[in-house]
C-alpha cells in the first residue's frame, strides 16, 4: 500500500511518528499524523483547508495533548470525573513532578485507529478515482475513522467532517500532495 503514497503523504506519516515521539506517546495515533499533515501549508491538505483552519485545528490538537494524558480523550476524562478523579489535575501534578515521559527513542507502533485511518485513506483514494494516496486522502481517512481527539479538534476549529470532505473534493488534487 505504501508504494501508492505520494512523497508528501509518506513524509506526513513519518512526521506523524516524530510528533508522537516529541509528545512522549507510547504509540502513533491519528491526531499525530493529522498534526503533521496540517504543518505543510503547500500540500493538498493545506490548499483544501487553508492556513487559518489548519492552524486552528493544530492548536486544538496541541491543547488536547497538553491537557490530557497520552491516549486519553474527553470521554475518558468524563468517566474518571464520575469516579471523582480530575484527569486534568492528575496531568498537572504529573507535569509538576516531571512524571510524564519526555522524548521517546526507538520504534513507535501505530495504534489500531492510526492503522485504520491509513487503510481508509486507500479507500478514499479509490472512491475519488485517484491512482495514488496523497495527503488529502490521508486527511479523509483520518476524519472518516472518527477518532474522538481528531473530531474534537475539528469542531474546535469550526469544521465538521462534511466540511473537510467538501473542501478536499473542491480542491484540485495533484499527485505531488
């Protein structure tokens, strides 16, 4: 499947791994790959969403990473709240004690959701009639997979999954992006 990825799409996946390592994550998640996709303003994703929306989504993803422990989302935080545990307070205390992991070395596995997003990017390329998997197909695959952190970041930027799909479909897709 990776032979069908454009150079920009391969680079985005590699950069997603770097984002995950920088965040001290134990695995590469869809939000890490999305952050990497949004960093390249010249890619098909950058052209489809524009720099303002891309920046807003990236900021929302980074804020989530700062507020929540690795791999947890708002649903997890709410479940813990019901038990009397404030996840954001736990994260603050961990940070104060230096307890959150820093940069991670070595190989990071892809989460089940990230793998599913990559598979869905192939389906999106086929659906759009493209013979390649570009950054725009990765974006659509990530959004279609429905990861809560990704969807929350989109909503925070005022975007819905339908808005993203419409923007990608309205943009001229090039094999370079």
